[in-house]
C-alpha cells in the first residue's frame, strides 16, 4: 500500500470514529402547559429547534443516568422552580 492509500484508509477510519462518537445530550424542560407546568424531555436536536419558544420555564441538562429515567422520576429530581 502506498502513502496515498494509507492516507485514504486513515481518513476513512477517522470519519467512522467521528460519526460514532456523537452522543445525544438530553434535557428536562419545564414548559407552561394548559393546566400548569409540564415536564418534557428534549434532545439536543429538539432543543435547537425550540429556542424561540416563550412557554419554556426552565431546562436542566441531564446526566447519562438521568437521561434513562422516566418523566415522573425526573420531575421529582428537578422540580419546577417556585414562582
């Protein structure tokens, strides 16, 4: 294998590594619902698309462990702030 072939192979390995390393970050987001504050779980992608929403009360970044929890568990762990 020549130098060009080795570079091409390294490039492909790096691309594959980068595409598999991306991890989704999760957030617990409290929004103003019809009956009061409502918890929702959003990913980075959803958060980016919702930046302009005016009904968001607060958002909490979740750890990997918290990201696997139910909304009920997260709501108890990160309650909506008073006010």
